[in-house]
C-alpha cells in the first residue's frame, strides 16, 4: 500500500486516509496529496498584471493556471489592466477578455 501521490492515500495519525479532491475557490488550485498531508487548496501564483484579480480556480484542478480579470477599479487595455482616465461612463468589473502571455510578463 502506497502513501500519497500515486497510492491515493496519506497518513492520518496511525491510519491511512484517501486523498481528497477539494473544490477550490477562485484564485486557488488543488495542491498535491503527499504521504503525510491531504490535498488542500493553495493560492495561484501564475503571472497576472497589476490591477488584476484571479477570477477562476486552477483547471484542471491541480494546475496553477487561474484565469484573471481586471480589478473593479481598472479597465482592460489590451493585455494590461489600466486605471481609467476621463469619463468612461461604463461599469467596471472583472473581465476575462484580457489575456497575458507569460513571456511578456517575464520580460
């Protein structure tokens, strides 16, 4: 019988328990089940621009790839979230239309 990962179990005190599959909220993804710890939700750290928020959880569940949208006080301007200037007269809310190329964020 294996512990964690491929075995599907982790040690809980003197007993073994099945690794769970928690449903994570937006901005988190399912971490790994290890021999001594069950899977848990952990914060996403994939690249996103300033003035943005994560709007989905990781998909598939164990992937650190949460989608992001512009924060309520920002607007989507190409691949960045910018502070609005002038009178836009539109509702500002998280949007998934902006996308980010990881290579651009890294540079």
